[in-house]
C-alpha cells in the first residue's frame, strides 16, 4: 500500500521517538542503579576505594608530603562519594564508577597536599641541624647543608631553601631502597640515634651509620645534578 509523504514523515518521527525513549530509559535506569550503589556502599566498591585511599595517604605520609593528622581516610572517601552523587544528580551516568571514585579521591588528596605545602612554606637556613647523633656513638651532626651543595659565592648565613626544594629531596628518597629510606628518615627527620635505629631495624649500628652516609651522599649528588639543570636562583632565595 502506498503511503503519503506526510504519513511517511510521521512514521519516521515515531520510529525515532521510539528509538530515543529506550535510550533515555536505559540512562535513567543506570543513574538510579549507581545512585543506589553509592548510598548503600557495597563492600566490593567501598573496600577497593578504602584500600586505594589508604595506600595513597600512606605514600604521601611516608614521603613527608602529609602528616598523619592532615587528612583522614573517611574524609577522602566521603568526598569522593559526594562528588559521584553530585554528577548522578545531574542525570549523567558514570562509565566506570570505581575509576571515578579513585580519581575524585586523588583530587582531594592532591588539594590537601598543596594546602599543606603552602602552610609549611618557609625559608630554612642551610646551617639548620636536621639530625644530631649521640657523642658516645661517634656520629656527627647532619645539617641541611650536608645534602645541599653550598654555592661558593654566598655564605651559609645568607643561604635559605624553600619547601619546594625540601619536597625535591623527599622525592629523591623514593628512589633509594626501602631499608635505606627508613633508616635515613629515622636518623634525620625522627631524630633517632643510630643505636635506636639499629635496635628497631635489627641492624648492626655500623650498618646504620653506613646507610646514613651513603644515602646522604646520594642526595647530595642528585641535588648537584638538579642545580646543573635549574638556575640556582630558582632554588635559593635571600
């Protein structure tokens, strides 16, 4: 049977509408299901995110970017879930819910790292002692200047480094063996004696001293290489 042009146009519009409705319905159903998941927080979704956030916070804490009390795991998780719900409330389904939550959690952690860095930003003398071992152990003081090359054109009392440079030192520490990093941070940042570290790590005290010296030398070499690449005025300020 022949159909008029208007009938054909009407049928085409109807087919398009019928094709659109299932697509819209699927989208709304996906959004509703994801909203339910986020509100119920099933173990498989929450567990994976909690493990990821715990790892990231631990990594940032171990490298000195955050302190233990700067940001808590529950805060990060709640913020990530809230961001996902806000997106779904706009009618936008999320292709990979777990991936979206991890990305939002990483955003929260990165913002906190920037905030903490801004608060910590200050100038530190190269003469400042970051570790002092007991005289009875035959050790020596470790100063900021011991791991930062001292430019000959300026005296130590004029040299200062900002927090950005300290963060570089922390990032370099990530490249050394775990045991070396643990020993060095305990000796310097936590100000433990070589004997205390030896007992904690079940090492010979001479091995603790050797690791401390080798790690410090490695840091100094990396800083010297960094200065060859960057203008020294970008690292040191009056």
